[in-house]
C-alpha cells in the first residue's frame, strides 16, 4: 500500500503549518545567501548592462561540461534511460513481473509525455508567461551562476517534494499518483511511470520554466540534468549505492550521500508495498533529487536495505489507459480505485484475503 | 467525465497552482527586494 492512510488521519494542521513555515525559510535561504554575498562583496550586478550576466560568470569547469549537459537534456537522457533499461533486462531484474499490462503502461508513460509535455511547457514559456509577465523576461539574469544554481535546486526540488508528499497525504489526490506505485517491481521506467494528469500539472516544471523566463536558464540547465540523473538512478533496479554500505571505508561518504540525495535504498523503500518489515517507508521518503527534505521534515527512513516486494496492496492490474488517463478513462476492474464508483483509497474498503496482492 | 471527476480535477489543479505560486512569490519577491534594499 502506498497511500499514507494511517498518517493522513494524524496529519494535523499544526504539522502542516510547521512544515510550511520551515519551507518558507528553506525557499528564502538562497535569497538570503545572495543578500549576504552582495552586502559582503559590494557587488551590484543588476547595474551591469550585460543581460546574460549569469552565463558570463559561469565557472570555467562548467563551460567545459556545458555541451555534455546540453546533450543530456536534448537526447542524452533518453539514450541513458534506454541503455539502463536494457542492462536491467540483461540482469533479469524484472523477473517475470513485466506482464503485458505493465509493459504497455511503462512504454506509454515513457514515450507519450516526451511528445505531449514539451508543447505545453513551450506554450507556457513562450506565450503565456510573456502575456502574464510582460517586461519581466531576464529581469534576474544578474544573479550569479552559483546563486542561480542554489536557488533553482531548492525551488525545483522542494516544490516537487511538496507536490509528491501531498499526493500521498491528501486522499483525493492519491489516485493521480497511484500509477507510479502500482508496479510490483523497480526499474528505470518507474521514473516516468505516472498518470498523465500528474505529470502535466507538475508544479515544479512550471516554477522552473518561470525562473528560466526570469533569467535563470543557464543554472537551470545544470540543475535539471543532475536531478534527472539522480531520479532515474534512484528508481533503477541496479543498486549503485550498495558498495557504499558494503565497504567500511566508504561509510562516511554513504552517511552524507543518503542524507543529501535520493539513493536506490531510500527511494526503493518509498515504493515498498509494506512498512511492516521496518525497511519499507511508503509513508515517507518523498524526496526526488534531495533526500534532505525528508531529513528536515522527519518523513525519512534510512536503513541501507532494500524492500523484498514493491507496489500497492490493492492493485488490480488496471488497464493501461485507466492508469495513464484516470479520471478521463476509468478501469473496468470491479472495486478498483480507478473504477467509475471505486473507492478513493483502497484500504477504506473491507477486503477478503484473496483480494490482497502479495 | 462525470461532474464529480471534474471537481476532483479542478481541486487537483488548484493545489498544483498553489504549490507553484507560493515559492514563486517568495523567490520573485526576495530577488526584487535585493534590488530595492541594496541598490543605493
């Protein structure tokens, strides 16, 4: 089960208010850092007539990496994801769980957004933003590279943390996120396996697009590429983090890594179908690029172990079209959360043991 | 889609807009304040 039914009852107004206030401070941190920097150095880059100041001030080593990141954004990640997928298959990590239904869902969710999302984001960036915020294009292009990097990293990923967390903790939102958790396995395809409405209304996509419009496009290139890399490998069935737990000499690095970013161990725990083993934590571990948010808000669990099974207890292997486009298309499976009169959250319904998937 | 679904979708979009607008207000406001406070 992946919806936080038990804790949703315990989520008090106080907890949300506390975490929201902490978030305001976290969002403001990069701005405060910039204020301190400009006060200390006396720099006033906004007076500089060079419009792309951020680009000009990028460190030399990043100039060297720039073509790599540009290629990653344009075609590199698709190639990387496919390569990783082939490797996962070669290692037999999907076992026999990749049924025809799962196959259709994974392929549709991987391919369709790559064609459908870019035109929407392009319309938002090139038509809607100039209409809503005329004259604001590149107004913050004076922000130095490191400041923009820090700002975009916090803004994009903390926003996704909240978007993700609320889909687990607010009952009516759960079914938009359910598809991401329905697979009984882990793999690179999980990173893109989402209901389309969940994907198209990703708040952080539009926030980052707006910040790019305001002049932070260059640092955004680096942040979004690093984020994609971390997110993809955290979902992969290839546990790249294992050596860090195995070898004692690497333990200090592991300690930092697992608290800073999402690793296969912590993110697989989020996809577990149970929390009873003390390893699974579908009630938390919401972080995407940074795990740090889970550490700060107390929603994280670090065990350095991997769950024995994944998915959701009330999964009925619903049709691909229902998983991809609910509520536009409904499942015909009786009692499904995605059926026309299905329950909002599966475990609100009394079930007989045979209905509970292993 | 039934009326109920449209309502759920509208509420979901509302939450998305809220999660988008709050950080944008903090960051946009903060960066604008830098110019106002330090530019002298």
